[in-house]
C-alpha cells in the first residue's frame, strides 16, 4: 500500500541508508556499501 501523504519526518541525506537509523556513528568495525554500481562480490564455490 502506498501512503497517500508523505511520511512524517525529515528525508535522509543523499547517500545515506533509508530509512535513516535512530543512531548513526562512525565505526572501525562496520562497513557500508557504496552505490549499486560500486558493489561487487566474487566466490570460489564450485557449481
């Protein structure tokens, strides 16, 4: 179902996750992905 009116709150800034988490802080142990064009993965698992 689509909302008939915008959801209350402030839109997330460009490049941020959606919806924006309640708390967002810098971390040395957590990584975020860039744009879908930058995302890639590979595997050596045989078929």
